C-alpha cells in the first residue's frame, strides 16, 4: 500500500486541515507498511506524528506494521488476509509475515505488532478471502533463478550481439529487459512462474527471428562473422588445435576482444586447409557448440540434407533459433535460407538439418559456401559448410 501521507515520505504541499489524524481512522486492526510504524524500545517519532501510536489512540486495538526502514511487498496483504482467514492470532501472524518476507529484503522487511499477540480477529465471511489454505506467496525458486539467468546472463549477451549484427532489433531487446525488471518487482507473486514461462517463450521467439534474419542477410548480401565490429577486434589469445573437419594439426583457436567494448569477445577455429570452421561469442571454454562437417557432397535433382549437431554442456535449457543459408548465393539460383526453433535440455544434444532443395532449384555445379548460424541463450554461433554440387545423373 502507498505511504499513509499520500506520496513519498513527506507532503509539504498539504496543509494541516488536509491531513487525516491517525486517531480518526475507524478500524479494529490496522496493517501498514509505512516505515517505522511500529517502534521497539523507543518510539521513532513523537506521539502526535507516530503512525502506530496514533492509530491506537483511535478505535484500533492492534497495529501490525513495519519496523524501521521498510521495502513494500505488494503481496504482503495477501499473506495477511490468508492468515486472518485461518484464524491465527495476531502474534503468530506478525511472525509469519516476517518469515515470509525475510528471504527477499531481510532487514528491510521486518514486521512488528503493537497490541495483544493473542487477539484473534473475527474475519468477516463476506470478504474476498475465505477461510481455507493460505495463498502461496513464497518465492518460487525455480522462477526466480530463471529470471536471474535471463537478466544477468542472456540479456547482456543479446546486448553485445547488437555490436556483431547491427541489424537486429535493439528496441525489442530493451523491451525484454523492461519486462524482466517488471517481474523482479514482486518475486512472491503467485503468477510469477506463468509470467516467466511466457517471457522465456518470447526470448526464444526473438532469438529465432534474429537467427532467421541473419540467415536471410547471408543469402542475399553475404556475411562475415562480427560484421563491422571486426575492425575493432584485436587478437588476445591463440592456442594450437586439431581441425575437426580434416583432422590435421594445422588449426588454431583464436580469441579476439573489442578495443572499445572490453566484454565483447569472440572465438574462432581457423584451419590452414578448411578456413574458418566455427565462430562463437561464448567466452572461455565452450559449453554450447554447433558442429558438423565442413566438406559435403550433393547431387543436382535431389534433396541434400546438411546437418549440424547442437550440443548443450551447460546446466540450463538451451532456447533460441538456428538457420542455414548459402553465402551470397541468391543471384546464383540456390535455395533460400532455412530456419527453425531449437530447444536442447541441459547436458544433451540436438540437431538441425537443412534440406537443400536441388529439385526445384537448379544452380550450376560448383563448390558453394554455406553458413549455419544459431542464436541461443544469447550466444551467437556459426559453422561453415562447403557443398560440392555435382551434376544430376539423369
């Protein structure tokens, strides 16, 4: 509930005749979340302005209120009404309110009682809260951890992605962050799990649209991982590696960091034979990979399946989108881009197959460069593909 004085802690614009003395409030038991409405040991304010004592000077027999500085929890009233409906005495209700709020705001969510702790309020049967099981207003740990993951990990990755792919919808990323902030206002809201489910679905849908948009851009205009941000990248690490495509020890994993945005890092495996095999915006050891053979064969007049394995070695569900396109091959008559949603459980493996339609499309035989891209949990991954197209045998 808002401050009893109207707005904020003080209303200097009000005259005394516009204020309502607490003693004139007609109530039996008053619940208030105004700061220091209940003081222990010594009163925080003089009697004539102390909210709790002022209420007791009127018809109220008890005041359940905040101790010291208080952060308002909107769901606290629901918990109070549930406890009253169960017929609990006021002392137990005060203890229950404190236990309920402590996991969120701790010291700034303490409740005290002015009055007899043994009083049981005769809760009217006409009120909206009927006697029965209390509403669950405790923090849903699963939903809270999921919200924290989106806010602290996925969103910052998506914000960095706008540097690598300037064409993505930055306004939509900010909208997702705003929704995340809104849900964090009341972590005890019983509707939080359902709201989180909807938010996660929208995150996944946005990443699918982004992957599809990148794939379309690859098909029409061509592509370099990192786009214009590559000009600001500098190599900060390099280690030798074996190429997963040709198996030769002629590759290296290179880490690049942006000169201006220091938290923007990308990694790539470069092979002297196969070229750039994969790219990722994930920092450190890779927990999410998009892998498959670089060299593939296809025959005209057939449906050629090109496949990538999506491995999730992280402890969170992988959500987003994956796509494939031939690099700047629209004008050569190759099939358009393909995209699909992706969801991979923790420590599991999924796959994506792009069925290249070489029946309705008849490009000339040649080696055609393709790129798989994925935007999942904020990470941006790419995997190269070289399709050797042979003439139709018919």
